[in-house]
C-alpha cells in the first residue's frame, strides 16, 4: 500500500489497487468516531450514447439514474437498506452528469459495511418486475423535477447554453424517458460500466486502513469479472456560440429571477490547465461577485437585488459560469453586470487576501470526514490522481499569472434567461 503525503498539510492518503483494477483511497482521522465510504462509478447521465469497439449503443435518457435506484435490490425481497439498517449505518446514492456515487456512513463495523457496499453495487441482480415496479417511483420523481422551479430553470438555462451537449437534459430523464427504459438497457449499462476498472472506493474517518484494504482485496479476489470493455462516450460537436442568447419564461417562482450564463471554450486558455482555470476563476468570481464583494453589497444596499449566487463548472470542452439573481430590475441589473463583466479585474491585495483565506480553508477541510471524502473524489474524477501538492499550488498562485488569466478570459458569449412569476 502506498502512502501519499499531502505537502504542508501533515495528512496522509493511503492508496492501493486490487488485481481487478479497483482503486482504493483512504484517509484516517482517529479523532472522530465515524467512517464514510463511497464507491464511485464513472458513469453518469451524459453517457446515453457510447461505443464499445466498433459498435455504438444508445439508451434512453435517465438510465444512469434508474440504475442507481434499482441497484439497491440484492435479491428477491432483499435490499441493501435491510443490511445497513441492521448494522446501524446509513446508505444513500446519487447520480450526476459524469458519475454515480454510492455511500455508507456509520460509527461501527466499518469493514463489514464497506464490504457490503462493494457487494451490493457489484451485484448484477435485475428482474423485469423490479424494473417495472421502479418505473412508477422514478416517474413520480421526474414529475416532481418538472414541478420544481429551481430544477426547471437550471436545465432551461443549460438548454439555452448548449446546443448538443447532453448536460442540457435532466439527469432523471423525463417521464417518457423513464417509461422507455427496459431491463435490457439496465443490463447493458451495468455490464459495460459497472466494472472495478471503472470504479474507485474512498473511505475516510476512524478505521484501520490495512484491515480495510485486506478485506477489500479478499472480497474482490473472490469475484469474477469479464474483461473491461473500455466504453467510449459518443458526443456531438458543440458550437462556441450559446444556443439561445435571450429568453423570458413564466414559471412558478415567488420572485422574478435573472440568470446569466457565460460559455467559454477551454482551448481559449493557452497557458492554464483545468486546475489553474478553476483556481484563478474561483478567486476572480469571489472578488467580483462573492458575499464580501463591493458589487454585491452595493446591489443589496440599493435594494436592486434580494439575492445573488453563482456557480462555475467545466463541461467537456467548455467552462461555464452561471449567475442567478433575484431582482425586479432586469435592465438595471443586466447593464450593471455587463459593465462588471466587460471590465473584470481583481486588486492585488484582494487577490493575496483571498488566496490566504483559501489556504486556511484547505487546512480546516481536514477536520471533516465527509468533506475530505468529497475532495478525494473530486481529485480522481477531475484529474485522475490525488493533488498531493495542492497547498503548494495555492501558494504559488501569483498576481501576474492572474492578469494573464484575465486577458485570456473571454466573457462575451452570454445567455440571458428571465424567469417571471406566474402571478
């Protein structure tokens, strides 16, 4: 087993790999009395079309989420919830665009719980009856999503930003998508993607890493898996232009909302990898639009807004920034945002102060079992390795590089979505 020393943080990540390709990452904190285990499968809602060798497959939208639901069935009238309930542990799961995550958390018997997490996720028990019974439950969930204004406006905005990317479609699929899912679809994607080589296990909290790794290795060696098929997701070429520049819709919201989406090709940055794109953008957005920014405080003081938030993410070849503003003053807000976006900057003292704050937050992160688990997952999913020198990377961010980043940052491609209350 390897030990990854996190430079400057006095923390260690234990890592090993089973003979079948399952990678395991562990972080131990003896100060707590809990453990948190997650098994991630690199398969999410955007994998509706994929190739295995020369053959292309296409499934209904929502299959990844549907599989997550039915996966908890271990046999006739037996579910994973039954086992974890007896063990006094909690279990859950979620599906994202890129991956599916299964979790178990508790305070006792970490080894037994982690092994059962592996067993139920890797168990290929599916029947027509289970699939048909689950359709009603997931259809209701999909309908609830259609009635959730925040879910609707998120995917409406993504639809306006992207012309072809699968990210524009709801993760659950629509009720019609759910209806079209078959047992054959479920078996196909399970057999294709739910392979140890396409999974990784993260365990954080109070446990013995050598005991866990020995149990995991023994568990995996007892199971037989066919060779991994190395599926490749098929995706359409996406335009650099937003799909729709402006739209107003009436929706079941209490207050009028303004959403501003910005679409930036990753290849427009010549000197920055994905990690540094995220780090510099995070500092820049926080300085200009964060809770302590002059811009946000001025809008609040003048009662032009009641709330404002933002998010940013890399979707395949594009970096996307999305603002959500609660305001009745559409023209004024759009004019003010345009002015800030067209002249975005950060002062050097603000840059240095925020950089130090982020380093402090990074250190404090290692007091939270779930947060560390999520951080490890993010490293693997985004960069395919643990960022052992992340503190040093933060410390080496510099103001001159930030100025170069701003010069390469093109914020011109924008999509505006206005959400008006129904009444």
